[in-house]
C-alpha cells in the first residue's frame, strides 16, 4: 500500500512543509510514500492575493505552485542550485473538480512536470445544498457525465 501525503500550500510555509516531509521520511517506509500533494483544491482559494478564486487560478496558481515545489525540494527559490533539487516527488494540482480549465491543466503540466510524479484532480458530487453520503460517493452516474473533460485532462497529463 502506498500513500499520498498532503502539504499545506495555502499558508506557503516552506519550512513547515520540509519538516512534514522530514518526519514522514523518518517514520514511513520509503516504498509506502507515493507522493506529496501540494495544496488542496486551489480553484477554491478565495481571497488569495486579494483575488477571486477564479482570477487567482487564471493568473498565479501555476507559478506559485512551481515556486513552492522548488523551495521545498531545492532549498531556496533564488538562486536555484539545481544539483540540490529532487525531482518527481510531488502530486498536483489537486483541482477541486474535473471541470478544471484544460488550458490551466496544460499550463500547469508544462511548467511543473519535472517536480511531479502524479497528476491529481478531486471530484465530488456534493454542493452546499446536497452534501455527500456514502451512496452519492459510490454513484458512478454523475462522474460518467463528466468523462469528456476528465479524458481531456488525462490526455494533457500524458504529454
């Protein structure tokens, strides 16, 4: 069994993320560590940089994610000493729905592919008005209706 461990991207605390990773490497067998997922559902980051969630996703998320990945794995952002970097360690973008803009996913993959070993997208049927239950989570019907967009995201991640 392998695990994906989440790193808090919202707070942008690189030192804390490094400490998390150090503790995980010290206490979890390496073969059980699949990836470290940077952030969670950034398309809902309302108020980041004073922007709406949509504007932040459009303008800034991709490059912010790259800077965070670099800082966590290379030691610092500028100047980068690439010989100290560890590549292919992270999962992302952890988008909050399969309705991620294909252009954003493509941009994300082009900029960040070297830091990644896993592309992640979350999908839940729930809304504020209709929360999830075990039954709704197991219902395949709603996700099947979204397959065209999910297929496009998978195509982009294979490039």
